[in-house]
C-alpha cells in the first residue's frame, strides 16, 4: 500500500482508524474499498512510503541477495520493486489488497518480466504454498493494519502468513513506525521462531546529526525493548526489523541464509 499521505501512526494496538465511504459506511485501512478509492483519486502516481530503495539498499543487499525470490507485501504504487530490478534482482512478487493499484502496476510494468503483481490480502496468502520465498519486505502495510479494525488479529494473521511463506533461513524485513514495545509482541508469537535484529533509520527529511552507521544494530533488552534512556536522534525514526526465520533451519537450501553467512564472515 502506498499513498501521498501515510496512515496515522499507531501508538498502541487499539487505535482503530476509519474513513467514510460515499454511501455513509465506514471503511478501515484493512479494507480494499478504502485503498481502491484512494488510488483512483491519485491516478496511480508513484509514491514510496517511509523510505526509498536507495536508503534501504544496505539492508536489502545484506540480507537478501539478488537471486532471492522476494515477496513485496502491500506494494501500492511504490517504485521500490522497479529500483530493485535495476539493481539486479530477478524475481519480485508484489501483492496488494487493492485491485485498482494492481491493475495500474501490471499495465505499467507489463514488459518487465522480473516483476509480478497479484491482488491479495496479506492476511490470507493461501494462493502461495509454504516456504515459497527467500525474503519478504514490508514498509507500511503492518502499520496500516494496526490503524484498522481488529488490529491485533490482523497483525497476527499477517505475521503468521509471512512466517509460513518464508523458507528456513529466510528473512522478513519490516520497516515501520512501531517501536519494539508495540512490534516485538507481534513478531514474537509462539508459532514463530525469529532471530530479530533491530536497526533505526532517520526519516529522509531529517537534517540532524546521526552518530550511528546505517547497519549498526540497536541493542534490545531480554524483554525485546529499547534500553533505558535510548533515544533515536530523529524522534520520528523508522524502525527496521530484520527477522530471520529459524524453524527447520539446516544451513542449506536458501540463497538468503548462505548469503547472510557469507556477510558475517566478511
């Protein structure tokens, strides 16, 4: 999902946000009609939520080699997948709940074989078999669900589906406004076995001084929280959770896990 105006930031797990439909009904961020209406209004103008690929490239290149099969959840009209193809990625499956934006993107990229666009709800991706992807990337979709009706249930459904679709050793790269106090409980569901490393990126418009390097991880406490007194330089930073799937991990069979191991040796 992408738009010129991102959804309100969910400061907790209860903040449902809705908008009114033309017939008076309320539409939430998790509903296709809401996004269809927005994309019709915006005419398919490209927009990347939160960060463009050039800022996220260090994470993507480090944790998902170009040979990976990538799942881009809530793709919207973003240019990120196009930029990744330019950077050498060979297979990116883009999904979105809006049939309007999917049709727009199919027409736009009909001659780019590396990109596939499918209308799908991230909470039910049963079209894909288990362990279909090496990497899944989300920037903004989970945040949108957290602003919708039944937010905790929607978030759990999405995380479980992403976990199911990743190969052992595969990586979920989550870019969100949610700090660990509101995101780690969802990532740490009992059915999931993630090794989570947190990074923090300032917003593109932030002009203050940053002392950390991009790939410097942020330490978490045993409870999965930020250390006491830790304050990002940009108070509205984006949190980047790199979640490695550990279930069934054998050390072979996934280009992602082999790539990560090589990165660690360098």
